C-alpha cells in the first residue's frame, strides 16, 4: 500500500510479530483495538473494532498529520450488598493513530455501527494534467 506513511519506524509495536510501522498505539497491549486501513481511488477507509464501546467513549481527532482514534472507558461492576465480598472496577484508555499520505483530514466522516467504527478520509485533489510553469 503506497499511500500509507510509516510512523514509529524505529520502534515497532510488539503486538505483532513483524511490528506495526504504519500505525501507532498507546496503552496496554490487552486494551489495543484492531484497525484495518483500506486505500481506495478517492481516499481511505479506516475500520476499528470497538465492541461494546459507546459513541461517548470515543474521541476521534484529525489534524494535518494524523488521524487518531482514542477510547476512554470506565466500567463498574458492583454487588449490591453492604458487606460485599467482591467488587471490581476497570478504567482503560487506549489510542491508535495512522498517517495517510495525501489525506484531506478536513473532510473526514465517521459512523459507529455494530461495534465497528468506520472512518472515511478522502484524498486531496491532485493536479490531473502536467502544466508548464512560466519562469519570470
């Protein structure tokens, strides 16, 4: 895939055997969600598997360099007893970022359906014809 620009080139993500040179992540490896990046003629489609995650727990940001998907979750499991024997709380935060060559981050669209976040990022328009530039 020629459209993806690697980041963290010298620091592979050890969640996969070969390292992940096109994406970066933060957070514990057990909390990292999986993403797929597909290049189309008109842009990119990024799909993130986020089962059980609500829209309010997702923070999607884009700047001129990167698309970043962050998830912040806080789960409470309580037994409703005054003398509870077992009580568990879990808070997790994880983030994945991807750089897409020639992406137009000002036109990003996203939807969450059936636990899959789909982000569509169009490419910037390219000059279709070679044009001669006059030197003055």
